[in-house]
C-alpha cells in the first residue's frame, strides 16, 4: 500500500515511520498508529502520524497484518 495516501492509514495500523531526528540516516521505527496528523489526502513525503508510544514521524511503509 502507498504510504503517501491518507486513506491507506487508520488508527491501529502497523507501520514503519521515519522520525525527524532520523531523516538523514533513514532509520525506520516500527509502531502502531494512534493519531493521523496530516490533514491533506496525499503528502509527497508520507503521512505524518503519532504512534501509540507517542513518537511522531512520517509513514514510509505500511506493514501488512
């Protein structure tokens, strides 16, 4: 699924995000979506989300369950 389309991401979705501090290195952080922070239907760099553990970043991969 495309991580740049807001409709593909729902609370409870397992995703890999890139945190602001990891943007240069590209290190991904896995977690479950709590809140969707991007209002636009599509965002070129990925939809910004808050994970259940409170970390905020842009979705790079949606992990199928």
